[in-house]
């Protein structure tokens, strides 16, 4: 590779000799490359960065070699960053939710067209909105066609024990038409009395099925095994052609993510029960269209990868048929525990601050070890959902067992959300080369309720312990978990820098705040590392894919308090302005 003090060129320049070369100039290019942190321009050809650095060097280099190029000054007054990466969301599911269900969450939410879905701040406002949706669709609903909505969180509404958000409360809208509310966490649902009857959950006895004082089901259900009863009966069901719905959801979420500066998004739990037609949806769009974002898909683990993949062999065949530089497979997705605000995450303390009993681990150590071995045997690292530090502890035990048996393993697992990791756990994550993907947005949305109900005023300050992770050498990114919170990497970076509640304005754990530069690494190069794409994405370096996000100004320590409000000018994907 040719390189001067502030200029580098791809080593195999000859392969681009006959390609159209475009040189993007900017007020500044922030590269995330420690060897050359900033530049004036970047040259792209055939979707690849072929040169980056000072413009005078680049111009002289191309002229000396008689290479033709065109200058593009679209962003001459702006700042170019590596393309933003959303390293954990549920992409198609987000599209399906936003396009098909009423939103009843507390915070306002933006659509792919930039419009705003207003939040509901009280239980009465939710009932009013559901009644409005019910009236607008009169005659549409029956036992096969439920009224479904998403985004509710009882803790934010002050109902910490689910005493008021229940089936009887929903029956105010209708007791004869089935109604399903998917909670913001994605780990709980509340249904009305008709839905209880259709799903048959009153006869299912488990701690994850809520009960009234008289022992009857109160309509609150937690965790995938039990949510399946509701889903199979008709809750959150998509009307009409499921494949066409999946295609439309794919287009929608790609547009939404691009609008918020993304050039790559990771669909965790691809093929999960809520998107049974995910495969056809993705392939149907990708065969005929170029989306403005790359998709990294992580299949949801089930024993032998049954269901939509037809086993591991079927998944591998699907990969051979569909994988490209815009549709990428790497990890598999596993769940180790549940939700903190749903009291189903597994904590080391064995009890929540409010006195609620501890959430369960989903698998035994032996079962989880077998699953991770299964993933590695078939060529996949694993992204493991661990909200509670009890679940993080289990992953550490299990991966240590695997590495004791195979210390030279090439597989690099990650813990997802990992919101309550201790100092000791962070040290062991680093030793085992396990990446962490922190849910940075969480304190903005739920910091106040965690302080009051779930983990208490001391422990909430150590949620999302990102400064400690840096101190221990753990490599990590941040994410939105959309549709749990809205996909917006710049906002996630702001959350990591400021740790500020969106309700009270309180700062939780100021000593865990990141610098602006650290936070921007989390949504670029470190996010690429989590997805095992650091050789292709995450920094502006010769030889990498030409994906950029363009901002109106540079993110610095001086403006990190307001960085979430910096205008996103646009994106470039594979060298093309989107």
C-alpha cells in the first residue's frame, strides 16, 4: 500500500484502473483510523475505498498515474464519518410493528418518513388511543384478527407490580374482541379476557403467567415460551400476505435506519417467531432492489435450527444462495434470560430492589454449553442476550468450559445488553475475548424506574458500565434494540456520553460516561468488530467498503451534550449517495 504522511492508497490499485473513480471532499473526514485520524478527501471505485488523505496528495497521485477521476463536492461543508452501524436491532420486526400495529409507548417515536407517533403518558391515554384505533377499524376485528399494539411499559406508568395494567383494564376497550399489547421490553404481553380464552393460558401454571388474587389469569404473560401461546392464537398476527408484509417491513426499516444515519444494521434473531416469513421477505426484496443499508442477519437459535431454516444444513444452503456484501451471516442469537423491567432478568442478588423474586435462567449450564458448541461446530459465533448479571455469570462459566477444552478457538462470542455486569465479570469477559454490546439507550428510557423499582438508586448508577469496560480492556459497542427503542446510532452515542434520563433529567452514573470520541467509536469501528466485519467496515481506510455517514458538524467534547441533535446530512453506501 502506498502511503505518505497523510495519504494512503489501496495496495491492488490495478484492479480499479478501469473503474470510475469518485473523490468525495469534505470540511473534514473523521476516519477512526489511528494511523491517520482525519483526512480531506476519500476516493471510491467499485464500492471500495481506494484512497484517503490530503487532496493535494491524492490529485498528484492520480495525475502521475494518468488515472481519471471526478470530484464530488456535495459534502464540502460537512463532516464525513465511517457509516454508522446499528449492531443490535430486530430489523424486520421493527418494520412490521411500525407498519401494522398501534404505538402506545410513553415516548414519541419517529416514522421512516420523519413523522412523529405521539407517546401515551397515562393508562387513560392508552385506552383512548386503543378505542380510537378500534373505532377506525370497525368490523375488522374478530377471533382471527386481533387488535394489537406495542410499546407499553407499566413501570413508566407507575404500575410496578402489574396490578392495574391487566385484562380487566383492557376490557374497557372490548371484552369480546381479542386485544394484545406487546410491552416495550419485548419480553411481556398484556391481553384482555377474550384473548386469554382463545390462548388457553388460564390453564397454564407457571410464574410467567400472571394471576389475580383469586388465581385466575390476569392477562400478563412473560418470556418466549409462554408468549408463544398468545402468538399462536392470533396476537400480533399480520393480516394478508405474510411474505408481502415481510418485504414491506424490510423496505420500511431500511428507510428508517438510513434516515437516522445507518449504513449497516444487524437483525438479531432473524427468523424469530414474530417474523416467520423473514427469509422470503428479505430475499424477495434483495433480488430486485438495492437497499440503502447492508443487513447482517443472525439466525435465532433453536435446537438443530429447526423451523424456518430446516436445520443447520438448510441454513447453510440458504447462506450459499443469498449471502452477499449486502446480506451477511455471522453470529447466531441466543437468549439466556429475560427483561429487567419485566423482573425476568436473572440477577446475582437473587432479588429485585422492589422485593420481586429473581428471574430464571432460560437454560442450564450444560444446555447452554451444548448450544454454543453446536454453533461453533457449524461455523457461528453467538450473540447471547444477558440482561442480568446472573445471566452474564452463566455465559462466563460456560465459555470458560469451552475454552478449557479448546483454548485456540477462533470463535468470538458477544454478550448483548449486559446491563449489570460487575467489575469482576468485565475482567473475565476481556480474558475470554467476549465482546459486549451495551444497551446505552436504557438509562434515558428506564433510568428512573430502575432506580425506584428494579435495581435501586445505587445499582442503577452502574448499569451499562462502559467506562469500567474500557478500564478492563473489553471491546464493546452500543445499540438501540429497535423496536424496543428507536434505531438512531447518534442518539445511542449521546446516551453513552451523557447517561441522562429522558423523564427526570437525572444523570445516572456520571463516572461511567464516555468521551465523544469513545462513543463515536462504539457506533463505527467497535460495532464493526462486534459483527466481525472490522476488516470491511467501521473506519475510512483504503481497501474497506465505501460506506459513510455525513453530519453537519463534527462530534467533539465541546458539543457532546447536544450531539444527538446534530443534523444527519445523508449517507453513502458502496460509494453511492443514498
